[in-house]
C-alpha cells in the first residue's frame, strides 16, 4: 500500500500549548473549533496521516513541526497570528519561504484581499462593480467626501466576520459619519473604509479552482421580519447570534433560482473578480444585487470559512461534492506543480567587475 500523505493541520489559537499537547479539549468544543474538527475528520476520512498544530504567537512550533513531522502539505487554517487578522498573509509567506506546499490562498492574494480598499481599487480597474468608497487611515483628518452619497456604511478596513459592523454602521448624515469613523479608529484602533450603502439582495458565491474555475450555487442571507426601513445587512449579530437571528427570522440558505440573465452576470462578475485578484485556490464573494439587477462585489474572501456548515461547503454539497471530497480537492490543489520560482543567478564579483 502506498504510504499515506502527511498533512499538518495548522490552525490559530488564542493561547500557546506545549509541543505534546493532545488537543482533546479543543476538539471537543464545536463552538470554538468547528472548522478544525470538520477538516481534521475529513482529512482522516481521506486516509491521510494527520498531525494537528495550534499556533498562537510563536513561529517556532510551526518550524519544529515541519522539521519533525515532514508534512507533504500543510492544511492552512491560520486566519490570524498573535490574534491579528492580517497576519494570515505573513504565515503563508513564511510557508512559501520554507517551500512547503500549503492549502488555500498564497500570501499575495491574502495581502490584496485583507484590505477592502486595495482589493476594491484592483476590481474597479478591471471594471468589476462595487460601491463608491473612501478610506480613512488613523491620525488623518476625517471629512465627508463630496464624491460619496449618503447613506454610507462605515467599516474597519481590514477586519472580517462583521467585527465592527452593526446597524449603527449605517450613517445618513455628516455628524454620524464622522463619529462612526472616529469610533472605529479610536475604540477598535483600526483604519476605516466608508462605502455607499447598496440596498438589495445579499448573495454569497463560492468559487474553487485555478486554471479552470468551478462556480458553486449561490447562498443568500434573507432578513425575515426585519422592518423594510432598517438596513438589511449581515451585522455581527446577524451572522453569529442565533437568538437574534431567530427573533428576526434571519436566514442563510440557498438563493432562490436566479433569473438566467442575472445568474449569468453574477457568475461572470465573480469569475472576473477571482481572476483580477489572481486567486488560485478557493474564495467566497459577498455580493449585493440591486433591484435593477446591478451586481456589486462587497467583499472578496480568500480562505473563507470552510466548516461543513459554512457557505462554501454547503454550496459544494449542493452540486454533489461531499465534504471529504471538497477537502481532498483543496489538498490536491495545494500539491499541484507550481510555476517554478525564478532564481536569479548570482554574479560573482569578478563577473561584475
Ligand atoms: N457597501 C455596502 N452596502 C450594503 N451593505 C454592505 C456594504 N458593505 C457591507 N455591507 C454589509 O455588511 C456585511 C459585512 O461587510 P463585509 O465588507 O463583507 O465585512 P466582513 O469582512 O466583516 O464580512 C455585508 O455582508 C453586508 O451585509
Ligand atoms: Mg463579508
């Protein structure tokens, strides 16, 4: 029998553990480790030899595990390092330096997509629609730009999972605008992006692939009994607070069949965004579609959540890709031959002289 593939399942934690930690406690806690639990099981179902590694704020355990376990591939679930969201790109960059294959996005795609302003600028260059926006970095003057039409939504520039997003994020006058920007800058300590508010349906479209892209069936967040005058957005509570979702009937389910022309435009928009950002792994696009059928990319998510209950896995299951198969596809994707890294030949001092 062929020797099984060795997979190091690396995930972020908010505390450090000893090298011989058994993760029994963490892997019994679905509330905090749902994705790790699902992916670990799926990797085992595929017959791989799997080692788990939780990383907090020291890279040495990661280096040691690579040295000792000698993984063929790292399944990268590290969304943060030292609890910093944007350090996922640094972890990927480190793995690239070490020349160890890893699943998911490369450091370049993580870098581009972590910054909602930067990714939007690239998408706009490629004529992918998105709301007009303005970025406000900390310690600079804040004003209401004439180029923006109210109402707007004020968000952290580089956060995820709707952290910092509530109904109060929608502002419809200058005072509220400036106060909310100040709140995120000062209380959260983050740079800010303000975007025009796009009223409409909220769709989530996942794509997997590199040369050939597979666009999966759209999911949609619906806002149940929430009043039409309220902004219908995926706030932190709408995403994560089950009692709140239950109270308002907020649901995340498959989108009803889109009208063919709209479906074509949604698919075309997401594929173009995926290519424009040079994503080569898997991603989920958060979209808003106006009543007139204009498709806006609100956010490109590389390395989106991939627990079995998350959008990407649900959409994959809808087209017959079981969860273990999805995880295998992601592993294989990481192992496919890469474009060679160009090594520049060093000229000797004599050749230069
Ligand atoms: N410009 C916008 N217009 C309308 N709704 C928005 C806009 N930007 C964000 N939202 C709402 O806020 C949610 C979270 O915003 P998003 O940019 O995706 O941040 P996160 O990275 O936290 O998911 C979106 O899913 C959407 O419901
Ligand atoms: Mg989002």
